């Protein structure tokens, strides 16, 4: 395969490709004539949007041979390449997001230079003048400043993230209004750009060039800005009406501008922009940086947040990974322990601190421990006692997974557990339905409308053809909203029930997915043939439901510690407490023992069922019930390992040096 690079300087980092992929035949050319000759037998052309012009396009069209099928732009933009005219039949790719870090840094550098009056400071230094009072009176700060980021592509999102880290209040303008993300307070459509400009203390333009962006910021939009506001452009020069910008800067209707791009590059020597004292110009260098030289073999540990987990972890992957892990445990190729909680009273008698961990690993290569730090309490809502928790303050939670390699022990990743937690619990319900629910099961009766309800519906619809959902939760608004979401997501009939008793009528799958501190199922209402799933709160059905269960699938139990068979337990979790005589809340309520093997006389194991050693459901009228058992530790090495691999492949997460976690003192 022959690849052509055109035209990059001898020190451009992109030339590292020739070293990294020696199996390709490389040709590096610097003129249109040489390009015309090189592409005659080439398969791939690598170029940049900034160099595209009619002469380049003509040479490319004349020289392109039948083998040229792929053209890659090292830039995010490709509009100049399209405009110059390309040979037919090419697959076009670009490098969206590759320079997001550098460009966003440059945008914020220009913004800070304007706010902190660096040009005035530089002028004072060159004139040997100490201008403390004059400059101090004109200084501004990013703290609490409303910064409008125009564009929500990779560069815009990264700019907003960094602005938020600097205590600014980012808002955004996008092609179409959308829900605000974690880093922006509000998103405005382009049609409402004037509204966003009117409240902004600064504007940063990061949008890509398109037909709608040409002169998008005209005199009318600039007139909406505060006279103290500044504008930064690291996108395309023609997005701003340049004469209107010059007029606004001269009149003082805006405070300043930082421009990495201009309408016509290079900027003409006679342009008024050069001489305006409230303008900083950089020569289209925002995307440039010399690479930090680092040994490519240097181990890096990946930090992965919930949003990144959600991008890569599908329910199909979750179902398959967990089932494989449970079978590995049964075969002795994996190991885990029950969840262990440490509970300590707080200064508030109604609350206790709880540190919970669960861990496991496999000969397949990964070990993981999940760690949770919570303050637990109980509250009554609409007559139902529920378990509540928080970390630091209500609405915030601390759950982390540490993934390590079993081959060399190195820490591979730290992963937020929130999304993965919901997925793994939902998948357990799906595995139970897969193996025990009637094959024709199509009606779900559900108690609960939160995150667990959502992932259980994902799992149920992957293993059965679900046609109807009957739903109840105590808050009408929540159950109605969830019902609308499920109807739209799965194109199914949804009945939002006013009483919990209604969800049982004709239900083939009964799922209780609540935070209730007491059992919420009603065994007297279960219909023949139903399959039961219970999550949250007590984690088990009511006594009447258990009495009616014919087949009980408990996936497995953790093994006893080596050499200590007497320490084997089937308990879902084990607790250790300070002041054990004092009543604890949540999982430590009334010092109860966590439930274990509920129905040993009717129990089957997942591995035996999968391997055909036992039968599952033998009659369409049997009532069945499934639960995971105390195998939580196995879930996290299985899923964290998958998330790590997928995130690495997708380029997601943030690297930090593994060396930070290592030491030279033996312990």
C-alpha cells in the first residue's frame, strides 16, 4: 500500500507516521507537480485543509489513479478541500477533535490575555513604566464570568470544560438548541445567538466552517455584546464580519478581540487590525504544538468517567461479559468475594457512614475492586420507607472502580461506577429472564421508574420480544415521564398504573426495582407463569412470593477462603460496625443478616443450567425467580475490563502516568 503526504514541513509531527507504519510505502512531496506524479499509483493521500487551493485540486485530479480511494485531512476542516474539487470515488476522513486540546488552550490563552490586560502590561514593560493603578482598574476575571462558546464540536466542548475548571460559567451556541451538558449551563440555537451574546462577558468562537457560519457574526450580533465583553476567534476568519468587528473595536462597543484567524490570510500589512490597541493577533497557530516527547512504552493509567462509559458499554456487551464471568467462576478460572461494608455512626443519630467494597479477578487478565463511600439514612415518601445516600452532599455520590492487570499488577484504570452499576444490575435481570421466563413472555409489570428500571428494560428487550409495560411508582410525574420514554424508545404499549396492584394483571415478567426499605412485591397477585426480578431495598421478594416460587435460579455463590471452609457464606454482603449495638440504616438496618440462599430446595445454578445439567422452567405455569447471588465482585472485573478496552480503542478517557501510583519502598 502506497501513502502520499502533501505538503508538510520536515519537522511536522505528522511525519512520524512514516516511522510508526513502516509496512506502508511512503512518499512525502512538497509541490503540486510532485503530487501529480506521486498519486498515480497511491492508495492513500494525507493532506491538510489549510493548503488546499485550485492549483492543488487540478494537480490531484490529473494525477489520481484508480488505486487512490482514501484521502485523509490532518485538520478538522475539509471545506477548502471540497471546494478545490476532488477526484470521484474517494473516501474522505478528517481529524475532528485531534487538536481540541491545543486549540482550546490557545483560545483560553487569548481570552486571559485580554481579560488580564497583557498587551498593556507588555507595553508598560517595554516603555519601562509601572502602570499598576491604570491596569488594575481595567482587569477582569474568568471567575463567575459568563463565556459564550460558539460551537459544540470537539473544540467547543473542550473549551467549555476548561473554562468551567477555571470557575467560569460557560454557555453555548450550537447549530440547533440541545440540552445543556455537564460543562455548559445553557445551549442556544444559532437563531438565538444575539440572546447569548447579550448576557456574555466573553465570546469564544470554535464552530466549524459551513454554509450557515459565513458572516454569522455581523454588526447586529456584535451590537448585542456588552461594552466590557471581549471576543476570541480560533475557528474560521470569515465567521466574523471583519469591517463590522473593526468598527466595534474602534468605537469601544466591545472591549477587545483575540484573533488566531482572519478573513484573508496572511493578514495584509495595511489591515487596521494590526494597530488597534485592544486586539491580540496570532498567525493561525492555535492547532500547533511540538509534541511532548515521552517514551511510548511509558505505562499510562486511564481515568474514565460515566459519560465515557455510556459511550462504549452496550447492554449486549454487558449481558455477554457477565454471563462469561459467572461461568468462569463456576469453572474455577475466576474468583471473587462477597460485598463487605464498614459502618460507622456519624454525629447525626439518623445517619451512618458506610464504606463498601467488592472485588474479583480472572485468569483472563483483569482484577477489579469497586469502592463506595456513602452516608446512609432512611426517609418516608408517600407512605413508603426508602433508603437514601449521598457523598459530600445530597445529590453527589462516590463510587470508583480500580482495574489492574493480573499479569504485572499495574493499575490500568480508575472508572466511575455510576453507569456501569446500573448496567450490571439490569443485565442480571436480563440473564434471569433469558433462562427462566416463558419464551413467549411479552408483558412486563414494573414497580419503579428510576435508573434501574431503565436498564432492566434495556436488558428485557434484548432477550424477549416485549410488547407491553405496566408501570407504577409512587410519584405520578416520574411514572408518567418514564412511561412516555419507554413507549417512545421501544415502540411498545405502556400502561401507567395508579395503584401498584395493577402491574400484576397479565404480567409475564414482574420486576420490583425500587429503593424501598421494605419488600414491595405481593405474592398473592402473581399470575401463573410469571418470572420475578427484585432489585434494591431488601433485594428479595415478599414471603408470599417466595412461597409460590417453583424454580429459583441463583447464579452462584462466592467460594470459601482457601483453607477456611468454615468461612464460606451465601450472604449478599457482610458488615462490620463501630458501636454495633447502635441501630444502623440502609443495609445495616437493625443489625440484620443479609439474605443468602433463599430457597435451597428449589434452587438451580446458572452454570448447571447453561451446561444442561439441570432443567429450568418445565411448565409454562411455573412461577420462577432469579437473582445473582453474592457474585458482585465478579461483575466489576468483567465489565471494567471491557470498558477499558473499548475506551482505549475509541480514544476516550484521560491518561495519567502509572508511575504516580508506584513507589520504590517495598511494602
